[in-house]
C-alpha cells in the first residue's frame, strides 16, 4: 500500500510540472530551438536552407522544425561543433508510419 501512495504522490507532482526550454551553458556551442525561426540562440544563421520546405509545428518545448522531403538546413561547422569531442542531442519525431520502419534508415 505504501508503494501505491508514493507512486500516486509522484504522479500528482508530475501533473503540475510544465515543459520548459533548456538553457545553454558555457559548453554549448550551437543551440537551435526553432521557435518560429532558423536562428541559433547566439545569432547563428544557417549556411544554407530551403525556406520553402520549412514549417514550424508544436514541439516538446515550444515549436519544432518540420522539413518536407528533400529539404535540409546546414550550419557552418566552425565554432559550432567539434569532430573530436562533444555531445549532440535532439528530439526527433519521424513522420512516417511504423510499417515503413524496417525500410527506413535514420542514420
């Protein structure tokens, strides 16, 4: 019974929490939120982008970027990413049916 109470308390506390954007820190080199624009938090602009294939949709935190098939955005590697060390993190929501998962390579 005690475990049920603890679980209920955790769930009740969790319902009051809201998603928040994560701040960058001193180690962050490129932070892209895609809240209505393609700019990085520190003012970085894409090296290339096809604006006709870009849409902003609801995301985990604020908005998210949705690209149509064949479109991409790129940012300069200089001062943004290191090939020798670092961490890359992002949320991804594939826009295809699970039945196609076996035939789709994400990497």
